DNA sequence: CGGCTTATTGATCCGACTCAACGTTAGTGG
DNA sequence: CCACTAACGTTGAGTCGGATCAATAAGCCG
């Protein structure tokens, strides 16, 4: 964060989190990302990066200079359109998060979060029901706008109800259908 | 919402709100927009619009077919870059909103909202301290993730403290500096 | 006028925050 | 090798901000 906008980055591998911050030192986790995702597109048209990116494990990046990026984009309409699609998807992702933060309680936020992860893992040909969380309880709470303690409590409650098995960062989703109902329950 | 992605739209004049919804009928107001803004960019790469746009007064639009849009963008790098910048700004706007919803209480959200409007009006050469709200209390509450009643109560409280004058939708900001402190107060 | 939407205010209740204690694991240095 | 420290995760008790429910204005329009 604060660095001049000279490069954008592509994640080669490893989980990361991105955060924005205020002058007062508050931090908001904006997203968790994995291999293949682009970082830095959100500051096109400004002079410096506005996000902090932190590794949640062993990671590697691909650094692309802004000139090279603009060259690629302007020469190849397919790439250009791909970038539009990526940015557009990022907008939609943030908007769904807004809906989650604005209209759902802690239990719904957390189950929706787990189901979202499940889908991501499934797309990467990993297990959709049995995975490790790269991020801490504190990061999850920050991301979802709830306290770390509440994250723990909801995990415990979901486990008591048999919906998940939670052993620290190793999570099993035992009943995707019922979890889906919890995530989307009307207020 | 739900219409096939055939056009994107540019607001000619008049205030509008955009919303997303869930199958359960919940609605989340995502933003308020005025003349000059583009609507529809957030669904590039998908098959249909995912937002509802509703007028909050007399409005007019410019409709641009997707083919025409793509033609313009691919022929003129300046336009292309401009679109990147617009989408990038939209991402940043949503992220700031996420920070607001995730880390700030009702009073901070509402004062930040008023100050944001103030800046917008100021950019349009309108008064930064004396303006009409195009949107209802209910819309504001929905947008900020708080109840309509809470919006009213905070308005009343701010008025009691002399920070604003509120007569229904006619708002005066009496002390921008103190309002700024309220908006950014540490938790 | 009456019906309708919007705004305001009060009373009550609950979900989630805060504060605090404690267990666990990993890393550090004597 | 073990004491010490630092993160991280979990759980409990108490509190409070804001939601909900309810009633009452206040503007708008047919």
C-alpha cells in the first residue's frame, strides 16, 4: 500500500489476503485470493496502490510493469476484453459481499463464507467439503465484519449442530444442503 | 435486473439508485448515481444484468448497444483506458463502502454518507453544505446497512448537537470539520 | 376528504461486542 | 533442554447498540 503504481501482480501460487486501511490505523480485509488472480487493477487511474497484500502461506508472484500491461491490453482485444471481465467480476464479488455485510447475521455470513470457499476449492479440483483455512479466525472476522470471538462461537455452534467439523483450520462441511439453507435464511 | 446484456446505459440526468437482490426477495442498495455515470459495466462477461436501477426523480438515459460500446472501446485506446479507470474507481468505491459497513457504527456511517454527498455536490458546483436528499430514509438505511428508524434517530441526534439541520430531505451541514471527526472516529 | 407513503419517536429485546480467562502450539534464547 | 514469550483459538459473563414492534405525525395526490 502506498507504493507508486508501477506494476500489477499476478498470483502464481499461495493464498494471500488484501486489506485497505484508514489513517486511524483501522484495517479492513477485502478479500482472499489464490493462484491466477490479478492484483492492482483496482487502482488504474490513480498514482499509487491503495491495498495491502499479505501472504497467508508460501506464495509467489508474477510482476508486470504497467507499460507492458498497457501494451498487451491495447494490442490484443481478447486480452482487453478479458481484463474487462475480470474487473467486472471483481465488482460483482464486492457487491455480493456488501449484501452479506448489510443484510445478514453472523451465522449467515460465516456459512456463506464457507460455502464460497467450498466452491473455489471445487473449481480448483480440490475437495469441496474438506479443506484447510489459510486465514486466521481474526482475518475471517475482519473480512465478514464480525468479532473474532463470534467467529469461534459460530464455528462451535455449527459443529454442535453437526453441520461442520472444525478442528482448528481443518474444516469439513458435513451437509452442504443444510448449510445452504442457513446461509440464505430470510431475516 | 435479469434483462439480457444488450445495452449499457449512461445517466443523462436525474438521481437513481442501483440495487441487487436475492432469490428470497431481499434487496441491497448498492449505490446512488447521478448524471454522467455509466451503468451496466459490472456485468461484462455475463449474460444478463444483475442490478435493478430505479429513478429517484425525473431522469433520462443514454442507451448504448453492447456492439457499439465494444466498437468504440476497441478503436480508441483513450476510451478504453477511460473505461478501465471508471471500473477501477467503482471497485474502490465499493471497497470503501465495505470498510464503512464492516468497521463503523450507525453515526459514523451516516455522517460519512452525508460528507460523501457533500463532496459530490461540491464537484457539480452545487452547495456542499445545503442540499436535498433524493433518496428516502429507507434507502439510506438499506445502503448503509442500518434500519430506517436508526437513520431517523441519528439525524435527530446530529441535529440536537447542532452539527446539521434536517428538515425532511433538506439537509444543511453546519460544521464540516466536526462532522469529519464524527465520521472517522476510532472504534 | 380519505388513502398512501414517508418520517419520527418511544419501548422493548436480542445479537454481537467487549473484557477476561485459559489452553495450545510454535518460536526464542539462556 | 526447558523457561519464556507470543500468536492463535476457545469459552464465559456482562453490556450495549441497534433491530424490531408499535404508535403517531406529516406530506402528497387522486
